[in-house]
């Protein structure tokens, strides 16, 4: 347990290297560490806003973004020392047929703005930045977060994360075990069978290329390099898993209702023989 200058719930941590990182949470609190998490300094808070921050992402040591409940969208350009509250009003990406059927839809939506919970912000290796949100909403920026478009959605339930796989390939996951694969940067999706109806919370690509997805009820899925086929590993502890990390020796660290657990994964060769 490290001392921090706040007692509110913290929801997210983002490190850009082994020393410099930020943490954020309720009351829009944002903390920074310059020594690998040993000490923390509070840089920002706005308890009167009453919207928690749900995720953080930094492009580099200076420019970063925080997203949260009811469309909360914050930007820093000085390493988190100051933050600006920005309006989050993405344009609507629609087909020509949709535009012809309802030419006023885009202007009406823009006038109302966005008040969905923004659950996760992440980037791919092509420079695009994605935000996954509640009620089946998904947003993408191709110009460094200056402007956003609302992408077509394969599902009307909440999304809790997106895992870029390389080029324009993505995995999108969320409520009730729903998992979708896109090969065109989020313009279209195919559903991937998971064998689970538990909410999926986090996903990583392992050093050997395989993909691990975790969620509620102890859900632990492992998939092939392409993200198109998954099996569910036996997990006798049915407690929810919020985050997953891989260690240097290729074990998993699972963080959630059961605390912090280390799990040894079967090798890819052993899995192929099952």
C-alpha cells in the first residue's frame, strides 16, 4: 500500500515508462508519479462535477486524455499538471443511404452532445485512438483526438474495452460475453463465440501472440493469434476479474474481487493437444 493524497476510489492507472505514470478516479482526481509509483502527487480534482474518471491514456509524456461518466473528457498538454474540460461531440459516421433517409440526424445529435459513460480510451499502431462507451457506442479519432466520429455498432449494450491486434484488426468486448472482431478499423464487425454470458472487462495480447480476455464470474478466455477463436479455461474461483497482465515469465496476474492472483497458463503447444 503506497501513501496517496486522496481517499477516493481510484479506477485507472497508466504508465508511459517504468517511472512516469498517472492514476485517476472518482471526484475526477488525477495523480502523478515520477518514481515508478513509490510516491504520488495530486494534480487535479473536481468533486463538484460528480463525474468519475474511468480511464486514462497518454500519447507521450506531455499529452494525455481522461474519460469518464456522462461524456467526461479531459485533456492535458503539460504532463498532467493542468487539465482542460472539453466538449465531447463526435460526428456521426453514416452511410449515404442513412444520410438520405434522415438528413437531420447528424445536426440533431451534435446539438444534444454526448452524455454516455466513456469506459476506455486506447490507440492502435496506425495512430487511431478509440473510445468504447455504454449503450453500444464506439468512437474513433484519426487526427490526434482533435475530432471524433461515432462508428457503426454491432451491439446496443455497453462496451468496456477494445484491443488493437495490428494493422486495422480490433477486438471489441463488453456486456454479457459479447465479443466482436473487426478487420477494417471498426467500420464493420463479426461476432466471436465466447461460450460465456459474463461481462468482459479486459484483454491483452501475450508475448507468444495469443490473446487473453477476462471478466466477471471468473471468466478467463484464451484465443488464437487472430482473435477469431477462443476457449474458456477452468477457473474454480468464480470471483470477477477486472484487469489482466502478463509477467516476464509468461504467467498471468489477475486483479479483481479475489484480490491479486498469479495463474500459470498452459503453453500454446499443450493447448493445441487438448
